[in-house]
C-alpha cells in the first residue's frame, strides 16, 4: 500500500509539471496582450503580420516548455530520442497520420452535425491568403515548419517523457493525446488531435525517435495549408479539384501506412501486450492521481471555458 501511494505521488508530480507548463504558456499569452498595442498594426496577410504571429507563437508556446524541460533535467537527445528509424518508419508514420486525418475529418463533420442539432456551431476563422510570395513563404514556415517542431518537442517529447517516467507508456500516450486536443479548444478537432497524439506517441515510444512524428505533423499542416490556398486562390472549382486529388493521395498513403504497420508486427505487439512499459498501479488509481492534480484541474477548467467560447448559437432560419 505504501508503495502504491509513492507511485501515485510520482504520477501526480508528473502531471503537476505538465499542468504548470501549460498554465505558464497561458499566462504568457495574456501578459503579452498589453504589449500588442506597442507593435505596428500590420494588415492581415502581410509579411509583417505573418512574422508577428510566428514570433508570438514561439514566445507563448516554446519558451515555457523549453524552460520546463531544462528544469526537469531533460537533454535535447532525451526529448528527440537517440534512435534513427529506417525510412520505412517515416513513410508508415506519415501514412498512418494522413489516413487517420481522412477518417477524423468525417468524424469532425459528424460532431458538427451533433452540435447543430443543439443549435450550436464552432466559430472558425476565415483563411486569409497572403498578399505576396514573401508573405506566403513566411506563412508556410509559421504553419507547416515551426509548429511540428515545437509541438512535437513539447507533447511527444517533454510531456510524454515526463509522464512515461511514472505512469507507463500507454497512460502517458493517452494523457498527452488528450492534452494535445485540449490545447486546440475545439470539439470538432478531437478525433484528429487525439488520434494523432496516439499515433505519434506510439511511434516515439516504439522507435525511440521524435523525427517521424515531426514529419507526419509537417505533412498534416502542409495539406491543411494547400487546401486552404487552393480554395482562396483558385475558387471553389479549382479548390474542389485539388482538394479531391489531395484526399485521394491521403487515402493511398493511409493504406500504405496500415500495410507497413501490420507487416512490421506493430499490431501484433499491441495485441499481445508486449509494447512499452506497463503502469505500476491500476488505471483507476492513475486517473485519480491525474485528476487530483490542481494544475491539471485548472487546465481542464480553462480548456472547457475557451472551448465553450468558440461556440456560437446558429442563426434562426
């Protein structure tokens, strides 16, 4: 019994670290609001606006996790992993993630339909096509390059390693996947974010490297950007044609990813329970330890608040 209490305290301490890091990110975000008035008022879609958004993202998101990782004594090698997976692993990971994004998109539409039944819809920002090639290049870097690096280092690096030390592989993957979803403040994105977290977390634990999930994250964000650009620049006709081609390509890569996943024995390893490190305490005690962490509870409350703030009542017909 004393041993189990010790493990629960270790789990709570791990989740405290994760929760405090997320709260620090939110605090920095709000502290920056007054400083925003000092910045030039760049027009939407200009190089200045794209650079400003990229810089704010790095300050708000990257700095807290980098400080947290350093205080926890994690090296860059521990965050990224010391293994070098074969090229096949990269293809498998990208295929699994893009294939899942197709399924998750359909699930997101279903969730949207359920919200509509209750007279609600999620607020979405309209995509703004950059004003020129330079602004488009900056937007590409800010959307498809920086977030995959930063977010993977944080969620599948710092958070996953912190949680895995005390609660085993699957519980750590589940916790960080849910945290990844909550950070997006969207109900409709839940299938995509959680599924991506599970796939990326599994690959990180199974193959000892963060690089495949970074590449998969890059692929997802690039597809998102390409689809938006095709509709914004080419209109509905060209946008539909290009997005259909991208959709079919994602399905093809998804099928390849599944075949590689099965062929490499990954499914068999999960089925027979030989993947990862097991938890030292039952799942119920793990859940109790996580949900009694004060920082985690604050993060949950704030996530619910911000997610609800992204909902609006549908106009009457």
